[in-house]
C-alpha cells in the first residue's frame, strides 16, 4: 500500500486503524494431499466513495489478505503490518460493514448478526465522518492506496 498526501475520492483511498492488525492461521490439506498453512490478515478501515446516485458515502469495514505456505517453504513467522502492506494487493477492495450517505444507512452481513443498539453506535461515527469529509476520523491514519 502507498501513502497518499491528500484525499482524492477517485483514487479509492483508505484510512486504517494501525492498532487493529490481526493474523489468523489456518491449517488445511490440498486435494493432492499436501498439507499447508494459510494466513489471513485484516485491518479495520474507513473510506469514502461516491454512490451510483453521485452522493458521497462514508464506509467502515476491513481490509484483508491471505497467504499460504508452499511445499518446502514456511511462512511460519511473526506477521507485521508491513507484511500486510507488501502482500495485500487489494484486488477485492474493502469489506464494508456499514455505510452512510447522509440519507440512508446500509448494514453489511456482519451487522445483521449484531443488535440494533450496536448499529446505533456505528451510525453517529459514520455521520461524523461524512460531516468532516475529507478528514480521517480520530484513531485512523490516512490515506492509503493499494499498489496493485
């Protein structure tokens, strides 16, 4: 990921919570019987995008990536946020959990599982984010762009 000096909506930039970096290890067996480990990594992020109706919207969600061991090559090590920046190509973009465009809220599948009070905590955050556009919210460092 590359750091951008200023926000430009067309560049698909993200502000990230540097303290939210998380790695999960998964062991699996391929169809040919070869065992391998997979590593998924995520970061909490926020971003702005223009909706199809031309309205600016604020999003909150995660950025994620995945790596696997290759036979004879181990990726078993301490993963860092720098690894995320090097390995995550951004082909899938952000995984939105919630969105606010000033008129309508949208909740991703993660929020359908949560309660209404939990959704009500996120909505003021998104409203504030949209009001303070293009500033990154407190706790988030911006702006980053995928290198791919």
